[in-house]
């Protein structure tokens, strides 16, 4: 097959209240942005289990965006702070796995920030275009070990999340 | 349109429906081939159709018929955002006997056709979103919403005209209302105004009867000089904690006679009601018609609190209502719904130093000028310069001070053009001064407004189109000495002009309250970029918010005039009234559940829940989630190391499946076959 220009695939986890609405607003305002992102709605960015991100990367995504309400504006009061904390540890793991940090991005977008979200998506797409394809899925075997490994990682993460109240 | 037998690996029978949305989607995405592709390539799809408008009754009937005839067990609609029509299609499913939570929506309009330039790329993205929805829907489970009762009492926060209207509508309908006001009296900004445009009704004359109605209504409990400190609970049963600031006046004993105010020796500049132009006493009522009638003792300026002696008010009070020992008190209220009508702040004109406010005496803000015109104001309605005696011979009105200005607020404040015309009329009615308006565009869009503008043109108000560059007292030309000079580019003449005047009025912008974001957070609602409260839908749901049971009315939602604020107040009341009449409300069953048999009792989840919905049961050694308190964010689900918590409608299985679908065309391994090929040949 002839070489087609690399089009990154990005999975976007958007929270129901702010960032998904920002995407809606970008739509109603007809703001054109890179079609490389495929979005998935969760109620809160706090729902984004690190395994979701790893799963997406393992499944062939070249990058993952987690988007939530701005700190202090979370619909669930403070859950995006937990996302933030979790994100720091996720990045740590990604480094350990040899994955470029830029492939996973945490983006705040309020329901009014359609323009900003679209700009962030464009920026991320260009960044990943420069990094090139991840092809991480090639590193995982097909016979179920993949999930096991991810689950093991998840467990480590959850333990790391244990922070005294 | 395609139809195909269900696959052997997926036992569910999925129906896929692709909406054209006229040309909104079909103009960019090839909807027919998308439907065909879904029918041929996605596992479990037995019916796949495209239709002009899925949300129309015919579109919905299409789904209902297929559920019945084709025995669909899952439905996917590719159309607009789920925030618009998820309810519509859930209802259609329910009508045909399918649990509404077995439906999934893919937004191929907001997320694809409207935001993608290239048609082929739009097609590819639409396929991914549909694939994600189909993969996910198979794992969705039937859910039942819980029905909870609605407390018939309502909390209205803010006693301006919007809040007053909302409270009266509900109270007249027979429902109890708690009205909380931060200031000593209700009335809001409208109580400060002199006349209202375009009819020139006296503002106080039309407002004060409504205020006293609030004060006397058997169904309204008015709590003034108080603030909401904390809100907990959910639609139907909110719990609000109020801090009632110490008035140092016992409301149960005070008759409102006003002797204390008369006898108080301390005069203070009134920065709030008189906009700094007038004075009040240390114990005061903001204005004579204040509701409630009880005065407030301003501790910061009271001679007794400052020096330990005086107590003139206490000495002369005929009913011994003064209480220097009074403390702030807390009040706990249970309500079913909350209406926020917290209003606005005026833009601080000193932020535009070139207009000279605060430096040049005879530059006034629009709020100051309202007080100047008002017969009950500090000058008894005489329009005079800052010296208090000289009548101006010429007045300049500067529009858009802080509004439509990239340095301050990009939005139009919506009321200033009409207020400027009103000022023009009042000046010409009361004085012989010439009035010139400096505008960018004159905006007079509502009933009777354009006619009022015509009237002012006839009455002889002058209009110069141009944004004022500077207001200065530095005279350069003869005739400018001792005057304020307005420097402007007249964009109709295309040249610079200098106009010497005696007085300048700055039409200051309406801004969100300084603490709007904080207040929004307290009530669980968000603000726009500018800081106005965000409504559920800008056109079709303007007074509801994203939090069920919390409504907004008036300028706190965005700049608007009195009629529009009244309309919103009434609209919010109608929405609340509807909830109360129905008596119960359905709560989304999207909650987390802990499976006790898997819970290790590690308590990691306990500290993650901001709603205290998770408790640890010592006896059993496991954690437990109270579904009534759970809001369904899913943070605990993501954190449980044992995987013992499941999130309804957002389970790991469902999300993993969606991710897989979204990446249906991703290349696995190093250039190996695409996932889709696998699933087709499977």
C-alpha cells in the first residue's frame, strides 16, 4: 500500500457538563477543527479511569484527551481535582512505558469555551502529527494478556490514589 | 437503508437511525452510505435507516414501529447532541416498550457535520462515532429512574424586580416562598431609578406596590440582610443554610417609626443606594419605602461601636427594639426548588481613566445620574453639577462605557442606549441644557423603543456617532475654558471633533456580580466566560440551569431591561410551579453501586465523594453508597482498586466497548489489518 499522510487518531473523554457542552457550542458556532478527535461522553472527568486511556492507546489511538470543567467549576464540586491528581500519576506511568507525555492531554474547557476547546484540539492534533504514529497496539499480544497487563497497571494506580482525606 | 440478520456473537438486535437534520448533517456527511455501512459492518445491527428529521413525530414512529416489528432490543440514533434530543428518543423507545436506557445517541451534527471542513473526513468521523455507539449500546442495561417528592416551598435569592416577580407569581399560586435579600431592603437596582423607558413611568411608583406586596404576602417569608451560605441536597429537596446578619434591631419589637434614624447623630456617605451622592445615618433604611421597614445599624460607622458611647437610638426607641448585643444568626430552610435572581454590579468607571471619572468632578456615572434625576434623591430631582447648585447648560452622554469594548466587556449591556435616551428626555424636560449622545450604534429593538428614539430626535437631542476618545478639562481652543471637552471622531462626518460641555454622563456597563462565580459554585451552576449564569439552553430553556431544581432570572443570566427581567422572573416561577403541581420528580438512575462481595473495605472511595454518599459499614467491613446522595460522577468507580464499584450507564464494559468502536479503523500492530475487517469476517 502506498504511504498515506499520517492522520492521528485521538480519543477524547469529555465531561457531560462543561467540555462536552463546549464541543456542542463549537458545533453550534460552526467552528471548524481537526476531525481527528473522536469523542466519548462521561459524566465527569473524574470517571476517566487510567485504564480507559491505556485501553485507547492499546487499541490504536495515537493520543488521548481528557477534558473537564475548570478547577473550581466542577459540576460535582471538586472531582476534576481528582482527575488532575490521577493525571499526574498517569503521566508518570506513561513515561515508564516509554510513551511521549504529549500524547495524553488534560484540557479544561467550560461550557462557554467552544473556541478554546477547538483550538486545543487543533494544537494537540498537530503535536501528535509531529510525534508520528504510536503503534503501541503492536506491543500487546492478542491472546488476552493485554487486558491483564492493563488491569495490573490500573491496580497500581488505584493504590497510588490512596491519599489520606 | 439496509437490513441484515443479527450476528451470531451479539445476541442483541440493534437498530441504527441516521438523521439528515435537513441539510445540517446531510450537507456534509453522506448519510445514506453511513446507514448502509452501519447495517453491513457493525455487529448486531439488524435495521439501519436514514431519515430527513429523526426528531419529527414520523421519525420517532419509525423507531417505535421497528422496535415492535423487528424486535429491536437496542437503539442508536446518529443526530444532534444528546443534550438536545436524548429525551425525545428515550421517550420514543419507552413508548414502544423498550427501556429508555437501552438507547444511545451519537452526535454527528455538533461533533461532525458542523465542525468538519472536509466531507470524506466527516464521513470517517461519523462512522467512528456510530461504531462507538453501537458497540456500547449492546452492553447497556435497563435502568429505572427513582421518583422523589418535591418540597412545595421555594427559595428565591435576590429581591430585585426579577426575584420579586418570581416570588409573587408563586405566592399568588398558593405556594410558600422564602425570599432572601443581601441588602437591608428588597427593590434592587430598579428602586434607585427615576423613570423607566420608554413609557417614563416613575420607577418607584410601579415597583413599591410590588415590594410591599412581597412584605405583606401571607405566602412569602422575607429574610433581608441575609445570605445563603450553603446549599445541599438535590431537586425536590434542597437544604439551604442562611446567615442572617445582625441588624442590631429586634424585628419583632420594631414598629418602623424611624425615630432612631432621626436621632442618630452620625452621617455617612451612602455608597450603595445613593451611589455616593447622598448621605445616610449610621442606623438607616436605604430609602423611605424600604421593605422590610426595619432599619439596620451599620456597625462600622456607629459611634457606640467605635467609641463606646452614644446609644442615642436606644435611648429614643419607644419600643426598646435596639439590641447592641445582637449576633448573626443561622437559619435552615428546606425547599424543593431555588430561583437565583442576584442581579448585576455597575461597571467601575475609574477603570477607563481617559474618561476622567473620579478625577473630573462633573463626570457622572449613569447610576449617579439616576439618583440626581430622582425626586427622592440627594438633590430632590434637580439636575445640577457636583457643586450642588449650578445647572448645566450642556450635557454629553457617552455610550458603551465598559461595554462593546475588547479591553473590558465584549458584550452589549442592552439597556444603556434606551437609558441614555431617557436621560436626554429628562434633561430637556427639567432644564434648558443641550444634550448630545455619543454612540457607536443605537440599539432600540423592543416594543415602543424605536418610537421613543424618534421622539427624542424630534425633541432635539443631538447624536454624534463615534466612540469617545477622551474627556478632558485641558482647554485648547477659545470657548473651552472651564468646560469638560469631549474628544471624539465623528464617524459620519469622518473628522475629529471637540465638544465643550458642562457635564458628562458615562453609560456604564452592567457586569456580573463580583461574587457570581462563587455563588454559582455554591448552588452548583456555572457561569459563561463573561461571568453571567449559564442557562440550560440559550433559546429554548432560558431560565433553567444544568442543575435540576435551580433556576435563574433577570440580569444575573445576562444583560436585560426591566420588562425582560419580569418575564424571566415569571417564567422561572412557572417552571417551579409546574414541578410543585406535579408533586414528584424523576431522578436519573445514573448512580454508583458497591458490590459488597468484591469490596475489600479499603475505604479509598470514602474520601473521594464530595457528597458524602459513601459510608463505611464497620460491622460488615465494606463501604456502601447511598443512592439518594450519589450524583453519578463516577470518580469512585474509576478509583476502586478491586473493581467493586459499578457506575450505572457508564460501566467499564460500556466505555471499553465505545473506545473500541471509536477506533474501529485504527491499525493494530505494525500496519496489520483494521479492526473493522476482523469484526466483519468474524
